[in-house]
């Protein structure tokens, strides 16, 4: 814990009073040094919702007191990639909590273009977590070119997975399978009408094959970041199946192209976070109740070093908590 100056508000910037900041598995990776974080020291936190505290002279679209949720990137808004709507590849883009100070704080600074209005019906803690886990789940389904009626298997039923199974249902999926090793997460996922598969009891690939009469599924989402589950996601595909990989790992994944990819004309698709233009759709799904994230926040904590590190420790060991949220 440290006292730092409140940053000055200039140009298009907006000062945000943080009301909720989610603790994401990515934060545990950053804390452990598995993904480059700079400059140090740095405040973590990329799932943020709050109130507009102060508005820069050139900031458009927001006013002091607005309830907002924060897109994870501060971008230029002008380069070809930003103009194309693929701002996660902006050459000057900076991720909060990784390349610039994030939301484990009382205040943070962001460009106005990175802020989205949060409806009164959505609590701040829900607004925070949907900015990463839910948004990335939606982006993964879109990257996989998911279509209504298709079958989906979700590997990992944490914050991302609970959003993913609900989004798949809301967007018209056929059968939805959820795979995990934690009984509490499997029980929670069952409430959303999916087929839950306990990977400690059965081989998920064989079980999906059995349940689909040997056909496999159309789309798999890998949200854990383990070579084992990435391989299982590929092996569970049917003909023309698409495996969208969103979990983070630095280890290699073994794939046999002829049998596992070429013969099925299957695809492996990388998922890099999510896009700002997807957020209005996501916010509306939550506002309408089609995506229920009340189950996803398993507890809230204060802005306390021991509590925050304890939550990150749980994520390192794949604990039962779906999402822990800091309320400063």
C-alpha cells in the first residue's frame, strides 16, 4: 500500500473515482512476472467501474458524477487500427494495470473514449467484472464465429466461464457443456442449464464425444490457460469446429495437425481480450437480465494489502472463488 498523488487531469483525460475493481486471474500472472508489466512500480487492476470525478477540457461524452465502467485500454483513437475498431493492437495503446496504473486504487485516469455509461440497474461491482471476464467471453464467442444452434464447450468455469455459458445460452446455443475440477463451480454452472463435466471424474474429451454421439462440438472456449485443457479443447471439436483460446500460458501445446486439425478442417483461434465496440451489447445484455452476474461476485474486500494478495493467492491455486471485487 502506498500514498500516491492524484494525477492531474488534462486534454481528453477523465479522473475516475473507483467504486469497484475486480481481481482477475491475469493480475496473478502479472504479479508473478509471467507477463511483462511496466513501468514499475505499477498499480494493478483492469476491471473497473466508478464515478466521473473530474473531466479534462477536451473530454467528450461524460460529465462529473456519471456512473461509468472502464474499457481496459487507453488508446490514441486515431491510428488505422483504432479506426478499424481493433484497438487492442493500437501501437500506443496502454492496458490499465499492466502498462499504466489501474484500479486497485481510489482514483485512476483514463481517456474519455475508454469510458462507457453504466446504467443505474447495474451495481458497480457487476459493472467492473463485466469489463474483463464477460467482455472477453463475448469476444471469444464472436472470434469463434459462433452461430445460434451450435454446440459449445467451455473449459474453465471461473469468472470468464460463468459469463461464457450464459452468453452462449443468451445468443441461442444448442447444447452447452462446462468443464472444471471444482464442485462449487460446476454446481453454479448447472444453474444456467448446461451439462457440467467434472474433469476429476471423467476424461472431458471422451465424455463430450459420448454425449454428442461421437460428433464433437462446434465451438470450444479455453479459458484456463493450461496446455492440457487447450489440447482437450482442440480434441473436443467436431467437423469444422473452432477452438478459441483465451487462457494465458507460456508453455507449448501439443497438436497433431493431420488427425486433429486437417481431417476435420478445424481451426485454432487466438483471443486477445475484447473490443470497445462490443461493450454496449454486453452492457445491454446485463441490463436486460440475459446475463446474470450476481452469482459471479463471490465476495468483496476492502483496499487492503493482505486481502488483495490473499485473493491473488487463491487464483494462483485455482480456488473456488469466481470473482473477488475490491470496494475502496
